[in-house]
């Protein structure tokens, strides 16, 4: 491929941000976009210099000028939208939360594999150098046995019943929208371990979506994860890894620029990288690398990790008594 040709499905705020950054990747070409109205598709195409605009997703996925589709629809639609793309031979980069539940995630993954198509969750936090450096320190055994993972992420959003955060039918709420980041990063350190005990509590708001969820996952080997996700309360956005030999701190892991290694009895080691690339660009570069080398699965954001994260969120939702219509297919 000279240029990798992108189609954009779902034209909300995040799609605008994605396209602004996608045009900064030299070997990317945005060739098509699709919405549910021609007016919105045409306006989006004009703003982002896209030659093909479609009034339906069905037309978008049949466009011969598209290699891969970025799905930016509400996550309540991710399953049907991803399946539509894959059925029509398009590779897929799907926004988080990857799916609504683990069953959907497994089915989409199996179908992509059967079609020999690339599939990845757009979990940009995984790609930041600070998070990759922290994982390297951990894998080197710098902090010994990892006892506690502490992740907090949240912000204060004005209650607007029309916003997707507060629409249950779209999969709204803190867990799937904000907790997906924290659980996605937590998976970097816990993949392959099934929690033997889960404790979780939520505040369910007037729209019947969770506005604040706290969870504790115990893995039975002296390791636990404590995670907080909020959409109505601002909290520090950070990761703390507490081990038997030391600690790792990542401040603002959502756009991580630095990480600190604190090994007991040694001077602190600071990793800091002033980035010129944000998370959108980093994840797109990984997608392009995989497509050009024939890989159907990213090593940084493997689809197995997305399924595992969805299993974790399913278990938390069971604890807090939160269900969605997608849970029954």
C-alpha cells in the first residue's frame, strides 16, 4: 500500500479529533465518512477534506476506496457496526469501550479471525511511552512482586440527559466510558489472571447509568487492583503500582508524559518524554505497522486483552446490578 485508506463511521466529537490527527500521519488518507444523514456526512467531509460522504453505514462499508474503518459510534452500537465492517472485508479500529460485554467481544474477534481481517480497540493510553516504560520496569522485576495496582480516573460532567454519558440505551455511564481506560491499562499487568473475588459499588444517577463506580479486584496471589471511575466527580488521573521492592507512579496516565520508578534504597528514576504525538497518532501508527506487515493482531493492544477487560467489566456490572439490552442477543 502507498497510502492506507481510512473510512470514518460515526461523526461525533471524537471522530473530528481523530481526523484532525489522522491527517498528520504521512501514509494515511481519509477517503470516506458515513453518518445516518447526508447533511451531517457532507458537512464532515467538507471540514476534513474527505472525497466520499455517505448517508448510511451500509454504503460506507461497500466503498472500494477504503481499507480500514474507524468506528466512533456510541459503544452500544459497536457490535453491529464492527460486524458490518468485517462482513464487507474492512479492517477495523474500534473505539472503547470495545463492546458492551465479553460475549460480543468474543464473537467479533472470532469473526475477524475467520475473515483474516485486522481488529483492534482504540485504547490510546496503552501506547503512551510512559505506560510502556512502566510496563518495562515491571517486567524487569524492578519493583518485585506487584501487590497493589491503584488507578483513578474521573472528571466532573454537567448532567445533560441528552448526552451519551447519561443514555443507558447507548451504554452510558462511568464504567464503560471512563473505567474502560483504567481497566484497559490494568490488564497490562493482570492479563491471564482471573479475579477470585470482586467488590464493587456504584452511584446510579437519575438516568439509571452509573455516575461513579469503585471496584476492588483480588487475584488470589497477594495482588489486587483498586479502580475508581467517575463522570460527575473530578479525581486525580494516575496509576500507582506498589510492589515488594518499590513503586511506580504514572501521573495523568490518560495522556502520560512521565513515570517515576521508586526502588527502595535507590534514588528515584524519572522517565519523561515531551511528546509531539498524541494518543490518536500513536495508535494509528501501530495500526499501519500491523497492516503493512500482515499482522491481524497488535502486540501492544492485543484483542485478547480487550476480551479480558470486557470480562472484568461484566463481572463488575454483575456486582453493581447494572445491565444493558445488549446483554441478551
